[in-house]
C-alpha cells in the first residue's frame, strides 16, 4: 500500500516564461510548422510608440549543446548497477521551462507541447556506439545494424507525453508563486518510456527532438529557407529511419539494470512463515567428550545446542537434562576443571596444573565450581552447552588476536610510561619506608621538631571541636614556643655540637639534655630578666615621684575617664611653648575645652581596647605545645606510604577502563599498584561469530524459505556465555602479551549491532559485578529477551535504506485490529544485523508476548517501508506491455494500469501522474509470525 499522501507537488504539462510566453502559434504536433517564432515588438519612448519591429526568437536549429549546470538529477544515478527494469529513466533540469525553451510554438488546447529535446535510452550492443565526430560540436550516437531505430529510439509522435514541469505547490493558486519564487521550488523533467530488460547495460542520452536540431548538433549547415519550410519541425527520426544513423548527444550516462522486481513487488512477495522445525537448535552428542566417563554412561546422549536467536515459543529455561547422564558427566568434568584450583589451595608453591579453563574464574574470584548450584560460574562451566558457546568466544579472539591487541595497545597509549613511573615510586616507597623507620621515627620530639619544621606549613591536622584542618604553623601561633625557634638558623645555633654548646663548655658548664632552651621556651620560661629600673611603667614613675597625685595604671579605665568632670582649661601646646596657667577660682562645673574633648574621646577609645583591669590575663604566659603529640603528628604525616600514594594519584590520571593506583591490603608490601587496564571494544561481536559460521548464530538457517518473514527472540543465555568466553580469552591474551591487566576487566559488552539505535546500551554488565547471580538472570541483566523479526528476501539487499519499525495495534469499535497511525508510537529497532545471502533481522525492545499480543495487548505490527525520495516513474512489475520496446500513447493504457482519475494521453502532466510510483510500505502483525 502507499506509504501515505504524496508530497505537495503539482505536475505541469508545459511552462513558458519570458518572450516565449507571447508565442501565439499553437503546436500542431506535426512537421508543417515554422522552426522559428517571430514576435512584433513595439518600443515606446516618452509615451510615443516607435514603429513595430519583428523579433525572431531562437529555435532548435540554434542549439549545439546544453549547460551541464542545468542538470540537477538523473535517475538512475550514473554507474548504477541495480536499476529497477520496470522503472523509466529520467533527467531533471533546473529551469522549469527548459524542455520547451526553444520550441517555436505554444501548447494546444489540451496542454500538449512538444519539447525541443528528449531523453532516449539505448541498449549497449553491437551496432550502438557513442563518441566524437569530425567537425561536430556534440558527441554523436550512432545506431547501425544489427540494432534498429524502432527498438532503440521512442516514437517522437509522443514526445509531448514524456516532458513535464514540477512545482512545489498544493494547488493552482500556488503554482505561479512557486514558478516565480526560489529555483528550488520548481524544475522540469524528461522521461524515457523505454521498457528495460533485467540485468542489461544501457546508455541514456539527451538528444534533439527536431531534425533541424539534429543537423545543428552534427555541424551540418542549416539554410534560412529550411527554418520556414513546410516541414521545418520534422522529427529528428522516424521508426523507419535508414541505418546507419547519427544523432548528436547533449548529455549522456550509463547504467545497468538489476534483477526483476521493484520495492513494491519485492514487498508483496513477503509472506509470514511458521517457524521451521528445529530452527535455532541443533543436536550435539556428549557421549564421547574426550575424558573418562563411568562405564554405565549411555552410549548416546544428545543435548540441544541453541543459537543466539530462538523461536518465540521457546522457554527461557534451558531444555531439561536427564539426571542419569547429567550427574556423572558434570562430576567428571568438575574434577578436571577444579584440579588447578584445588592444587593452588593445597600447595601454593607448587607448579600450576594445565587443565581446561574455568571460564570467568578471575571475574568471580573463585577457581572451584560445583554442580547443582544456581550460580553463573557453576552453570556455565559444567553445562557442555554453555561451555561450547563460551568456546566460540575463545575461537573468535584467537582468530582476531592481532588486530585486537593492536587496538588494545592503541587504547593504552602512555600506559607503559606511566607504569614505569609507578615502579619508580614503588622503589622510592620501599627505600623511604625503611629510612623513615630506622632514622626518622627514632628521633626525640625536640630533634624531630627542628628537622620537620620546613614541612609544618603543609602538615594539617583537625581537632575534635574543629570543622576544618589547620596547619602546624597555624597551631603554633600564640603558643609559648615560637615558630622561629624551629627555624634552620636556630637549629644551627642550638645543635649539639654548635656554637651555643661550645660557649657553655668554655665556661666549664654542662648543657642539660632534658631542659634544653627549646623545652624552656615551650614552658614559657625566659633565659634572663631586665632590671626593674629599666622598665618604664606607670608604677615605676609613682615610685620615683611619691608626692605626685598619680593613679595606679590598673585604676585608669574607660569608665573613669568617661566620668571625670569637665576640663575647660585643658590645652595642648607645642613643645617648648610657655604654658598659661589660669588663677584658681571657685570650682564651677564646666564642659571640656575643645582639646580636652578630643583627648577624652581618644583616651576613652584607647582604654576601651586595652582595659588595664585585665593586665594579669593579658600578660599571662602562653600555653606550650604537646611535644609527644606533635611528634606523632609529624611522623604520621610524613610516612612515605601516605605521601607517595598521594603523589601517584596526582601524577597519573586514569580512564574508565583502568584501575587507579591505590594502597590496598593486596599491595601492602609495596603500597602503590601499577595501573591495571582493560581495553574496550565497541564493535558488535555477533559479526565475527556470524563470519565464523552462520549456523552458530542461528542453527537451521537453511530451512528459512525465500521471501519469508519469521518471528524470533534473543537468547540471553547464549549471549552471556559467548561474551564470557570472549572476555576470558581476551584477558589471557592480554596477560600473555605483557599488557597490564588483572584479568578481571570486561573488554566486550556488545553482542548485537546497536549503532543505529537511538540509545546504545551494552548487552551485558561488567563481569566482576555478576556476583552469584544465575546465568541469564532476567532480574540483573541490562537487556531482557527481545522480539526479533527475521526476513529472508532480496528487498534490503536491493534497498538498503528501507525503513523498518514497529507500531502498536489498535482495535476499533468493531473489534477490527489495524496499525496505529500515531507517529509518536513508532518503535525503532534496538539492533539489526544481516546474514548471507539475503537474511536480515531487526530486534525490538519488547518481549515476544507483547509483540504478538499474548499478554492481552493489541500486539505490534512490523512495518517495512520504502524510503521516500524524489518522484520516480515507471510501471508495476506485472504490467503487460505486449513485448514493445517503448510504452506508446496511441495504443491506450496497459491493462490493469490504474489511472486514479487522470486521463491517458491528455498531456505530459497527466501521463507523468499516471506512471508516477509512490513509496510503498507493508505492515505484518507479529502474531502471524508465530508457529501455529
């Protein structure tokens, strides 16, 4: 069915612009017409008309070529090798009037107007050649025996039918605006009604449609009398034209048709097919696994090995395995794969044993598996079906190890250089730790204080009542021990064999080993005190002047100054100036003089700050530092294990695929780990499995019939087992090649091809986070089982840009189910893929039950739609043409050709509308794809 309403395009039988629009002579569609058009032109100057002048317009005899820039599209594209044989070749020009630009006539009453050029398509064969000719301005097409004119060239009687213009307009009112507007809104087109053969080479040529144009293109002379002769507009050829025949070519290109069938015919061939018996599973015999089994083990035991795709009705759980064969087989297998792990536990120093791998042992951090335990490690390694699938992953990595390792090293980039730096830091850590323990930690508190003082500005601690850490420099502020006492200069002066010790020894004294000068400073003690007479204090002045009325220092407070009576006679005089002392008079309360007022304010503010009443507390001795606590802090903050790990973290930045250098119990002997990295590969890993064997991906693929559609679902158990095998073998290969890895990374997490999906996501999570989940656990898997539509047809091989999507079904009031027309409800494929020779599949992010409607919903329709393109023209594949080489107009429309309200043979626009091919789509409900 058509994919929807056509775009707003109007097809026009002809377009004339400029002076040609004034041509009054109608096209007779025959030869008896002049080859030039003459118009009468009148020039008016200042309102006065000059005598009329006859103007001759250019005609077909004046054309010797066309501007290639006028060509905007060719269908098929040059060099195509799969053009649909039931379609018509076409060429489009930028100017909407280009095909009629040099036609010396106007359209008749029905809109017929012959173009001055046409498009022909000739088969590449003996007798047909194209090339330059002597003294000709154009390349020439030559047709000679055994080819024939009637078979290779169309009948020019119908040339008007295969030329039309196109405007981006919905109705006639908008056509004029489109033609006069932007050039992108209009164009013209030539069609060739050649009935093509499948798998055949052709040459498409734009050639003149009139004989005078043919002569001009070949460089032959054209007399003026020929322009007005009785047969001036004779066609360039007739079906009875003699051979050989030369025809000038304005433009040409080559193409080849493909096998029969267009999009619509290929889609109509598709039929839902019930799932063939055995599709998705093949039997394997485990009776002879290559290791010893009990004598009573059955001689033939078959299990079903599933593929990555399964029929929708297949249960999620694996097919049951009879206990009589499962128990002895798994017990014997467990003894073999567990042997290396048991040996490591019994004797860690013994040489490792060589045995089949335990897939995922490093990710699960377990080397022993046991039967009957619902954990992914045990299920995968003891079930021969899952182990076989994991071995497929091993095989894939082995076959592609070189490009995989090249990509891994490319991702690692500077990893080797960074790890070399980490090993240097490890050496520094080992040496530094030894020196710190042997020398630094044995120092006394005072000595350690002196040696470590340069780092005090970077050593931070936090107390219980603090919210932010503070440096030791900040903590020593306001303490009895000044920071300068630990400076390098003081360390040199006060060292055991320094000048300070020598002076003491010269006086016959012995320096104390406990009460050192640093210890005294920390206790608030001083080495000497100045004489009392040397201290210029208020109390000293009172002692010297006992008769002076001077208050003690501590009595002069802000309150006292503010409460004193006014001092009207207070004045401030320059030094040495005489002082006028007024006579003593009766005491009258008076305000301060200006000088007294200013002095009182300054004194009040000053005393308010220092408050002599707090003298004892202000000059109380500062608290000392807790020397033992300070020593412990310095030792802890300067440990190499702490400082060098911080340096490593600052020096090396890591990405998502690497493990940062950390101090862990596993690296306690060293302290800094080298960087362990896991490269990531985003390519869909179903592709190398498919290339290894398509039967591994979908067993029984050969039973799928051509032109059929089948509903399947993904097999998460297969996907997880395969991805584990990939990652395990890749980790082993990385280790073998010297790549820094701990074998726990997840290098591959993408099985299906999600590159075209709107939101790519991995098919498995990181393996080391699987813990003890079961294999294919739906509760923890990132992707659930998905519905898959598998199609075997040449459709997508022929039309790779076809659109496939799903839409929900809707049920009307009559209970009739149909596809939803809501564009917002469309579901795009989550992944897609292909297999040889013509198999394509598309996965959708909903379950098979939801797709078919088994969950009570209306289900989903799978829609296959032709990609909308520029207009294309042709006939349906099964349209009868009577064996003709070209579609003729005079014989009427072919049987069964729908006219859709148009009139056959009316004009070029009607003919184009009749043969226009609209995009097609088909919708198939998923319930039709279930085995019934």
